[in-house]
């Protein structure tokens, strides 16, 4: 697999990049810890390279069902007040969030 | 009631159902006794994270009234414990996470609805690894569940609270969820029965998703028959889960009740890769003893090979974490759960998730995001999915040679609290015998085999092809009858008794 990830400095940068993608704030201590953890785990999972899988189809689901459709009929959903009952902030039947567009 | 000794004998689910039906006990008496036991032992074991005393008693009284009025629903007044990642309307569902600390489910999971309609009473919420990510219940934000056989040891995970509660008499039966062994391994560690149904057998609607292609809800019980009873309520197609299968549900209770006395005509496969080095001698010994008994009962025991077993943990931890990274994106502090407020929405997401999630959950989200991210997808995620195909084919070939597979559940018995938590990879490697069934979508059960030399339970795993739960339960029931009956767990530390570390 990708050679450059074996270097821990590069891997630390990857941890920062991935944490950003995952929307998780990371402290420098976290980066150090997760670089170590991720390095060990990636080293372990690289053993999958021992297998020749070129002609193998991937399995996304263990059971052979695809495109399950239901009848397009209206049915009651969660009542509005209940859908908002766990909201950290709500007003006028809406979730309140910080301003996204200036 | 005194809290000084081991728990009084609580009935199995089968016995509780019979006693209620014959009016030998009321639901109120049953639930009261359970609540007293919980009050005594939960401070030690931390199996429940929430006990629903008042409401459970009210429901029990209502159930008794319904029964007196002739309600034929079979489960009226039967108390069930629910893992804290399965929604029960009006109750907390924290998933063992700070991020859902104050969450209350506005709806029932399909399994909860089915149990409710059958008449069951929900007693409380059972401890788990945070978002079911762990093998010891130590990643719970509410502290670890403890093992009733030695409270210095883990109850296993992630359904550690469910297993500890059933083993200690704090639940008649419980629901867990199994993504990579999370029902079977804690059942083995605590000396109870744990069934992971085939993928698609039980609806996942209302189960907080960890890895959607692997997750399955199932029972933790005292006996195999109890597992059959619960599965008969849980199983079946649900329009709310498009991966639940529209196939007939066999009569699991009949499968157990009509089980023959022997195993003649059954072919049991022993996959040689599951008996390789790394298993504790006592675990290997317990499985061998069961094999000998099965052979004595007429089973045809053959050695088979599942050649890709060695790669299952690597494939599992890439697939499960990739799916988790997507599933847990919903915890963003907008619609429910913790919010760490900020003027900037991006910063709000990042701070909320950093503060709300624990270390193991973040570690898995990071790994899963990495495995899916541009440049690494083919090398990690896609390759893991291809290896999943190889593992699935291993089972297809093995099941051409035998009816069921018999293996250990885990390489060791329950380990000490704190022993593995700082070493994620060592923790992951303990899942080697349970993750393949999830990757292949087949059904598997853990039943008690006996005790090791330290007095800790050892589990036996039986695996059957997808949707063959009736076969699995029937054979498991026969094997269960051959195993020594476990004594009551001591509910104490063994270290003070001077047993070797």
C-alpha cells in the first residue's frame, strides 16, 4: 500500500487531514497518540496485501438483496414536536444552528 | 433482602413465562425481585446504566391486570433488559457515550415494539462499549461493566452489561447487538448464552448503527431454549429495515423442544485455523471435552479449513470502521445530543465531536475515514471487501462438508480490567473467532462450556449457514445438555481469595 504513510511525520499529517475530514478537533497530544495507534493498526492490516484479490469481487453486504423498494404510499412520520424533542436548540419548529452563509 | 451472598436463583425466561402463565407468580413479584437484585448488585457490576424502577413496576401491575382480564399475549409481564443502543420509546439511549447523555428515544426500535406488543416489561438500559465499539465494555462513558465471576475482570463487550446482568440474575433475559462478536464474547466471558442471528434475520430499525453491513440484534439468555424463545419474537421481515429478509421464520421453540437426544446424522466441522496457537490451554481443553461428548452422542466430527481466518480481523477493522465513520457523521450537535456551541458551524462540529466522543470511537472514526479517503480507498477499504468475499467463500465450502462448525468463542477467558485497554491492536486480535461470522452474515451462538482453572467461564461457539438458526439452536440445545451446569457466580473479586493472577 502507499509507501509514504510508513513515515510517522507524514502519518501525523494524515491524521490531521483525516480528523479535519471527520470533523473532529484534535490536540497535538491526540495527533501523537493516534499517529502511533494508526501506524500500528495500518502495519497490521497491510497483511491483506499477501492475498491476490485481483479477480475477486468485493462484498459490500453478506446477503444478496439489492434495490429493495417499498410502495410509494404516504404514512405518518415522527410528529414534529417529538422530532425536535432532543434538539440542543430549537425555535418555531426549527433546529437552530449557527449562521452558515453570510 | 441481604446483599451479602451470591444472587438467589432467578428463573430462566422459559420458567418465568410458565410461572406467569400458571399464575404461580405475578409480574409485579417477578419485577420487584429483579429490582431488588439490581439494587444489591448493580453498584458492584455496573451492568445497568439506567433502571426504570417506577415505570417497570407500573407496567408489571398493568400486565398483571391484563393477564387477569384474559389477555392471551404470551409475554405479558415478562421483564427484559435492553442494551443501551436499542431504542425504547421514552427511555434514554446513550450508547455509552457522552454525546447522547441526555438523549431520550422518541420511538421504539422494531425489536422493542415487537417485545412491547408481546407484553414484555422494559426494566432498564444495559451498559456497553461506547457505540458498541469495544470488546470489554471499558470504553463506556459510564465506566466498565464488571464480570460476575470476578469483578476485577471485564464482562466482555460490547454487550457486557447484558451478559453480566443475565449471569448475575439481574435480568431474566436481555437484548444485545453483535457487530464482530459483541453478543457472543461477553456471553462466553460471563457464562450465559448469546445468539447472533444471521444478517437480515432481525430488523435493525432503532438500533443505533455502528457498522450497518455487520450489525445484528440478538438475545443473551440463561439457556438455549430461552434464546429460541426470544428469537421467535424478534425475527422476521420489517418494512422499516430494507435489509431484513422476507423469508419464512421457522418455529425455533419447536426446533429446541423436538430436539433429539443425540447428534446422530449431524456432521460437526472443526476449523483447524481456530485451534492454532494463541488459545489458552483451558479454552482448548473445554472445546475438546465438548467435541468428545458430541462424538459420543453420535455426531460425525470432521476437520475442515477456513483458510482466510487469519485475515478476518484486518478486514473487519477496515470495513467496520469505514462504515462507522459514515454512520457516526450524524452526531454533529444539530438535531440531537451534545452541542458545544460556537459562532462558527465547522468549529461547532469539531468541538462537539471532540468532546462528545471517547478515545476509542474517535480512533475508529479516524481509521475508517482514512480507509475511505481519496488515495487509500482501493488499498484498504476495497481490498478488505474483497477479502470479505474470500472469507464468505471459506464458509460456503466448509458448509458443503458439514452441518455446523464448532470453535472457541475467544482465545482466552475474561481478562483483567485495564489489561488491554491501552493497546487497541491486542484488544482487536481477541475478536479473531467471532468477526468471521459477521463478515459472512451467518448465524452463530455462544454457549457455556464449563469453567477454566481460575473458575472463569469458557464459551463454545457453534456456527451454521445463513438463516439456519433452527438447526443451530437445536444442536446447541443438545450440546448444552452435555455441559456441566455452572454454579452461581461469586459476584466478588477472586484476587482477595488468593487465586493466582
